[in-house]
């Protein structure tokens, strides 16, 4: 942990037997949660939306927890994907979550059994190495990016892509919106193609979003013929 306002000295909270996959902060509980490839989930008191927490395990299961009772699983389901889960993210409304896999696909999953008909899978990338996604804080839509260098915006409710925003010549290992969704930040890694670490460079780029690229389109009501 790096307390920026208190100095530049990093603080070690714990040690793991394998790399850490992700870190989440739960402000409602002042809780830091880490997930690791050593199959541990650790919480410290200091894509979770309280009280909903969704955890993807290495055996391709998805565990849904209610943080009001964190020691008890609320629900456990097999991943809808054929291959290993890469990332998960809960809906802003907490009624479901996204699941991304190494095959470059994203599944939209709902928790309530009565809403299972709304589940579907979209294709984001033809690359088999990496995919990530993040919800827009204002409009509730989400953006995806991946190893093919593409990033797109989607509306899960209408099950359609809103905009294919840009294509990079390099993989995008991670990305996110800023606090109000007016900017989309994404990281690229260059130099790996030459297998020369001395030439490798990391960059964080910003893309200024427009409303029509990230806002869900109004649904047009259709009426039957008389």
C-alpha cells in the first residue's frame, strides 16, 4: 500500500504464494479486498459494489456474496465461458455482473433467476490473451478493451455495441473511465514485439468521450398495424 499523502514509503500488508490478480476497495466498509492466483481471497480493514461481491475462481466458478454475511456464499454458478475467467465486474445497479474470459468474450449475467433470459455473450476481441472492461459511472454502459488493441462501448440492456471507438497497434492490458466518464484511460505496452526489454515502454493514453459514444440510445416504441 502506498500512502501518497503521508510520504512515499510503501507499506507491505501481506505476502502471497502466487501473483495478485486484482485489488478492490469497499468504501462503505473501509475494506480492502485482494484476489490472488494462490486461490486466496483476503480482506483488510482499512469491480465490488457494496453489498454485492462477485469472485471468479480458477476452477471456472463464479461466487456471489452478500457482504452483510461475507462468510456465507449467496450463490455459486459455473462460468458461462468455455475457457478460463479473466475478469469480472458488477453492474452499477447490482443486479448482475460481467464475466470476461481469455478467449476474448464477455458474458452479461443476472443474479435473479427470473432475469436469466436477459443473459447473453458478446464478442469483444479475437485475441486469446487479455480482456478488460469498466462501467460508465453516469450512463451505466460499459467499455471493453483487449489484446487486439481495440476498445468499444456497449449497452447491456439493448444488447448492442454503441461505438467502436478506436484501434491501436498495440495490446491494451488495462483501461478505465475517469470519475464522470468524460475520459477513457487505457494503457499500452510497446517494444515487446522486438523481444528487447531495453526498448520496451509503457504508456497511459486518454481518449475524450462524447455522449453519443457512451450513452445508451433511446428505445423507439413500435406499434402494430391496425
